[in-house]
């Protein structure tokens, strides 16, 4: 199937922009769990974030599967992810993750 506006070929299996946004939010929730002080809340953030990061896959979480408690956790996550005090911490965490990935690829590349 082709998108008439961009001419790009799209599959029915490609993620929509909404699904990609939910997945990114799930990844941000897992990062937020890393800096969360409350262990119980951190575990719940991590678990829900993981499930949201798989949103759009065949056997993944659906919008109707989200409980009221999880909805409250999502609202908390949105507030905390956008809080100025956490933005710097989360960005630093993402930078460290990127640096580690780059280092791992450099070390695993074959030596000539």
C-alpha cells in the first residue's frame, strides 16, 4: 500500500504515529523508574513502561486493558517526565545509554 502524500510504501504492519508515541512514552516511563525513589512505584512504572513499549504488537497491551491504577500511573508518569527537575536527569540517562551502546558496537566490531 502506498501513501499518496509521500509516495512511501507502507505496510499494514507498520506502526502508526500514535503507536510510536505510546511506545516512546513507555520507554520514558522505564527511564523514569530508574530515577524513582519509591521502589514499589519504580517497579510498577518499569512494568507498565515495558508493556507500553510493546504497544501495537499482536499480543501486546491494548487501550482497553489499562486499569484505573495504571491510568493513574500513566498520569503520574506524564507529569514527572515533563517536570523540569527530571528532564535533565532523563536526558543524561539517555546520553549514557547511547554512549554505552556506541562503545559496545565499537568493541564488538572485528579488528583488522
